[in-house]
């Protein structure tokens, strides 16, 4: 089974514009005429319309540019990528804010949680106060063993993050060069996965990561029922996820002929966090009001797509 997931955060500023767009050049001409005629009320009104028109043009450009950047990133990911998610909601990296402080903003938390711990935060601090316009992430090898959860723990997967910044960035001297491109080696301390024992600190291991400055040229699980988010069923085709930040609504479409495992009472996580229905055979739909439920449904689907918290 190959899971292909798509998670898109849509910022309100990029929502579809309504009405007939007005050419800013005409507004600017009329504004100059109003100023020359000392028609201050008309000039003020035209100035407001001009500002709206420029913002609409800018928003439309951002949408076109984001689509192009996403296509580029998808072309860079390997062909056997199993899960993809996209964060189109821009944010600024704040090293002084720990990952725990981003719990209520999952789109940021899952964008930077790995970056924040590499080399004890060295790269995260170097990128402090930089604006991230777009993040595209892909994962493969999300399958677990018979004893593990599916998806496998995030540290056991092959994961790539592509960050698009609002301005060029520079790091310190690179550690190596691969195919003529500078790369940096980074290590994070993560749980070694051993059996926990009372009174003993869990063992850790070094998890290796590599960073590069990208350029444009550059067995089915045995589960009979889907126990989401960790255990999809063996006949599942895949899942798609859409988060609309303007409406604060999440919609998950899970493609499988199998049943969704439901539990009784308070243990029914799906029923508590989502409205679940089946529009047609083989299609399950999970809808959640993020404004009402809080960030947990977003964390739920990030785990489902194989992007659980790094450590």
C-alpha cells in the first residue's frame, strides 16, 4: 500500500477575491486628478481603492508563485515518496519560542520541529527572524514492522523538508560538497527506541540529517480495519487532508473499502474530534472544526500522514 497525503494550510489573505478587479493604473490616474483638483474626500476614497487593488494583485501573484514553487519541490522529491504535505501559511522563525509553545500552531510546529533540534539548535538560531513563505515536506518508508505502528516512528523514515524563504539566506562554511552543491551535516539526539524501565533514563542515539541550499536545477500492513491515525487497513488506497485556515475547518478523505475502527464512549477518538460519514462506498470523510476543537485534529492527521513529532 502506498499512502499519498496532501495537507494544505490556506491563509486567509490568499482566499479567492470577489468582484471585478480594477486596474491600479486607472485608479492612480484618477487619484492624481483628485489631488490636483483639491478634492480631498474623493482622493481619500480613491487611495483606499488603490490600496485594495494593489493588495489583490499581490495576493494573486502569491498564489501563482506558491503553485510554481510547490511544483518545483515535488519535482525534487524521489518518485517513491509516499506522503506529502504543504504549508502555505507564512510564518517567522522565532528561536526564543520553544517547540512546546507552538502546540496551538501545528502548521509551524511540524514545519520546524526537526530543524529546531539539529546541532542543538545551531541552524534554527541562524535562521532567527527569517520569514518562511512556504514549506513542502515528503516522506517515504513510512511502513512499520509487524510490531510497530504504521506509520513508523518519524525518525525511522526518510523525510525531506523544502523551505522557501522570503529572502536569500547564508550559513557558515559548508561541511561538504555533493554534486557541486554545498551541504551541512547536522545531528539530533533522539530516543533510541529501547524498552522503558522504571527509574532509568531512556537511551538516546544520534540521528543524522543533511541540509542543502536547493536550486531549481537541482508490504501491505495486515490490519483489517483502519485504526486511525496509527494503523490504516491493508486495502487503503490513500488519504488527502485539507485545512482551510480562513474557515478553520479540516476535511480528511480516507479512501478504503474497509471499516473505520470505532470505540465505545470516551475512547472513540474519531467521534470526539471529527464528524465521520461515508459519502460513497470506499470513501470516508472526516470533518473537524479546528476553531472549536483546537489543534488536536491537526496533530492527529500529521501523525496519520507519517509526520509525527520528530523526537
